């Protein structure tokens, strides 16, 4: 089965989407269970979604002021370089300073590599 699509579009439930979900689930499971680095706390859906159609200003405002109510995050896909300020704000709420430094260095290395 080919998981790389020629048109780069992924439809919910198609083979590419399922492969993506499986890979992410495996990586999260590895991080949680094997590396024993953190715990994931599930919370009920509260109807606040970060969506890629929203402006960066709106997304940062939601992260800064409604972080604990956010339950659905679809703000970024392949445009994460353009929205790094949103991602960094979100990561700042989720991780400690050591991981923040790691994420920032990864971002800077990646950005240099593609320029």
C-alpha cells in the first residue's frame, strides 16, 4: 500500500490518515511507556478548538488565555515555520524550560537546513 499521495491531500479515514494516526500513537506510546517521561491526562471535550483557519493572533490569544479549556488542536499542518510563534507559545505551556530549549534548537536547525 502506498502511503505517500501524489496530490498531498489526506482524507480522514483513508490509508494515509490511518498510517499517520498509527505512527503518532506508536511514538506517543513509546515516549510514555518505554521512556517513562510523562503522563497524558485526558480531559472532556470543551468545544474550544485551535484551527488553521484562525489568525496567528487569535491562536496565540487562545493559547495564552484559554489553554486549560483547549481540547482540539488543528492549527498547524505543514505551515509550522510560518506559525512558529503559535507553536512556541503552546509548547511553553506544555513543557519545562529544558524541553523548550530543545524544541527551539530543533526549530532553528531545521530552518537553517531548508534555507
